[in-house]
C-alpha cells in the first residue's frame, strides 16, 4: 500500500508536468466524451424506436408460420410484401400462446397492400348526381330532392364550361395545337342548351357521356397505394393503448369496416391546396423555416398560386358567387374573376401567411370539400390475392386513427386498419361467407361437382345424358331479380351490416400474431420458451422479436450503433498510436530520472508500475472530465429535447422530440474503453523504461 501511495503521488505530480501529458489527456477527454454522448444517444433512440414499433403494430413478439418463404416485415420490404404462409386457425393459436405466464395479450394480424382509386372532382360530382337520380327512382321526387338535383346539375354544367374555356386557352398558348377531335366534339355537345334541355328525358344516358367522355379529360384523379393491416379491431385498440380515434368513430364490434390512418387521410385524400398550406405552417412553426429563404416553402406557395383548378371545379354557381364575395372582402378587391382572386389570395409571404392561413379555414374552407373521402363512405379496395388474381372488397370507412406522439410519422401512419373478415376476402382465403355464396351459386345454377373420370365421360362419352354441351336459348336477364329477388337470397344480405361473433372472427386464418408481454425485460427468455413449447407441441412456428419483425426499420438503430462503435474504434486505434508514441517520447525524456531511481534501489517492477499508474491516473482524470462534460451535455439535451427535423425522425424519436437519458452503463463503457486503451498503449513504453540500466542512464546527456 505504501508503494502504491508513492506511485500515486508521483503520478499526480507529473500529471501536468509536460505538454505531452496534456496531448494524451486531450485525446482521452474527447474519446470519453464521444463514447458517453454517442452511446447515450444511440441507446435513447433505440429505446424510443422500440416504443414506436412495439406500441404501434408489432407488440413485443411476433409469431408466424415457419412454412413462410420470406421473413416477416411489418413495414414492408424492398422486394414488396413478404410471402407468408397462413396460420390456419387463430382460435387455436391464441390459447396456446396465452398459456405462457409472461404473455399478456395476443392479437391476430395480416398486412398487405392494395390500390384504391381517388376520382377527380368531376367524377365525384357526377357520382353524386347519379346517386340523386337513383334516390328519385326509389323514393319518388320531392321538392327538396328536385332542388338538390338542379343544384348539382348546375355545378356540372359550370364545370363543363370551365373545361371548355381552359381547353381553348391551352390551345391558344400552344399555338393552335388541338386535343383529340372526339373529346372536343363531346365537350362542345355537353355545352349546348339542347343537351341540358333533354337531360331529364334520359338522365342516365347523359351521365354516361359525361362520365366516359368528359370526366377523363381532367387528369387529377389519383391511384393510391394503401397498406393495411387486417386485425380484430377491438382487441387491437385494447392492446395498443397509444391508438386513438381522431375522426368519426370506431368500427362497431363484430362488423366489417375500416379505420384509415390519419396520416394517409391527410397526405393523400386532402385537397392539395389546403395540404400545402398545412405543410408551410408546420415548417414555419416547428422547424423555424421562412418562406423568404426556404426553396420548398417557396415552391408550395407557387403551386398554390398556379393550381387553383381543384378549388374552382368544386364550386357550384351559388358557392362560386359566395367565394368571390368573400375573397373580394378579404383582399379589398373588385376583381370578378375567381381564378385571379385565388391567385392573389395564395400569394403569401412571411408577413401575411398566418393571416391567410386562418382566413382560408374560417372563410373559404366551409364552401369546399377538403377531403375526397368522408367518414361513412364506402371504399372499394382492389388487391392481389395470395394466388395472384385481383379481388375487390367494399369496406365502409368509419373513421381515422393515429398513435399518440407519432401523429406526423409516415412509418407509424403507413398502415390503415381493416376488419379481419374483409382482409381474408381480399387475401383470397375461403371465408364462411364466400363458401356459403359459392354453395348458393352452385345450387341456383344446378351445377354438380365431378371427378376427373366423370368429367372425361361427360365431355367425350356417348349419349345425351352425359353431354355437357346444350343448345343455347334466348332469354332476357333480369339484373334486378338476380341481385334482389329470391334467387339472390345470399347476396341480398348486406355484409356491411352483418355482425360477426368473436368465434367467427377468430376461427380463421391470420398471417401473424402480435404478442404483448407482462414483463418486457424477459423478452429473450420468453421467446426461447415459446419456441420450445411450439416444438414440443408439433407446431411449426417462428417466434421473433419486435426488432426482427420490423425488418430493415428495426435494424436502423443497430446499424447506427455499429457505425458509432466503428468510429470509436478508429478514433481509439489512432489514439492508441498517438498515446504510444507520446509515451515513448515521455519515457525517453525521463531516462536519467529512471536511471537515478534504479541506482538508488528502485526495482523494475516499480518503474513498470510507475509508468502504468501515471497513464491510468491520466486516463481517470481526463476521462472523468470527459464523462462530466458528456453528462452535462446529456442533461441539457434531456431538458430541452432534440426536435425531429423531419417526419422520419418522428418515428425514431417516438414523438416530436427525443429526450435522451444517460445510464450508468454508458459511463462504465466509457471508462472501460478509455482505461483499456490507455493501459495497452503504455505497455511498450513502460517495458522500455524497465530496460534502462543505471550506468547507461547516468551517462546520457538527454
């Protein structure tokens, strides 16, 4: 102990005795600072991202069939949707998983993608007009219904006039270049008084012309890619408590229906002019950007100025007059042209933007349909089944949802939620409804199932009884009876109103199961035990963590840690070389001192210990300083938070800001790395110091 005390006294005496020690100390200081701050940030982001993935769709564990060709990727993969084998009966899987004492809840899941068509403004208005005429046919005409029909007809006629004016203007700007003559002829016909005077005599024929020849001339409809998760919607909402309904209402228990992601609803179904205003406001308020300096904000302002057709086409004559009056009042202008007024209104800068934004939503928005889809509308979803053919399902949209803290995250908002029965229909599985429908069709048509031998005899055998070919007969097809008469007993049932039992929902296929744990700290142990239990029960299951189930998204922080540790490794390799060279220089400068100490009786072990202790003390002092400064930086970051500069970071931060925390493991790791590098880099110089002889040292001038 006395020798150790002496070594420490020597080490502290020499701590700031030379510039070389300060150089070594500076390297240790910045290395420790990097390890503490970088490690704490990566750990905090890992924890935040795990909350995002676990709390949004994955749960702690995902279970799926071991017969799957691809690994599960809940957020999709570069090669598209993974090819997963189905779990045949979820009602048997759930009790098996819930037997484990650490399993809290189990939720069925299946993810896929589809294409939905968002018609242009003309399409939507014509669809509204067609619905009004159908209502008149069913219930008879009333004064209120007549007023609605006339209003929408006036709106359509105004659209046709606007399209003709824009076509003429485009031809003039393009030097006389004309559109397809058939389109021009159809547009000219739809502008005539004769067309509209005869409209009531054959409204559906007139609508056919408008829908097939006029509406396609406006290319502002969208083909939207919709990713969705089929699930037990009630169980999903109970399990993932970050989920909240924003618009509309939850899907009634046991019924078919859909909840659109609020992010998807805003980004893809909202009027583009309003959406651009929202983006500008968000960038100005959250990221402190300005229109004067940011090119993206300037582009959005320019697009709002030039792309006003979406607003103009929405307005019928009455709303057009009101819009003009309101804009004239807001702008203090007497300009009668709506397009020029809108261009002037959307000419915004940093001085007037907040005022114009508030005016848009208070004065103009009430005259507009801000969204192409309203709560309660039925959405037709078309997707490829597991066998490769197209399937369409009508699903009622009850509302929108989001996860608290992840409102602006594109990844958390990537999935809309659909009931499990509709998902099975879209994915091509034979549900009870489909099976009953096929049986009814077979019964009504008189078809019989034949074996291969029977089919061959029926096709090629002799005798009229075995012939599958019959003479055709002329008959009229009653479409109405086919769908609503006695022959359509099954199709008459409105599946959107049918209430399914919990047993019906669970007794069917799912692609995976999300498992929430009572104690997340036992994640790895629980996975091992579930794998063993599945093996013992003869179940071919894959049990993976949330990180693996998230695919490349789940590996993001791991990649970040690898990059950080590689950078730290490079830095400390360089530091090791520098410290080694510096210690060599310091040792050479102290040859006479070492020789004198050897001459008065100091053993080689004492010299070795002296050099090593000096370096370790240097590492402890400057490493502690680096850790202290790093802790201070982390405390500041924790109090202020790191803002998510873009929508992707919302997901990795699990909210608009990341509040990083510093754990003891970060400090321990920093000290272990620093002391280890310091000790290793000192071994060779210390060894050289022990080889110095007293006689040689005393004869040395330097």
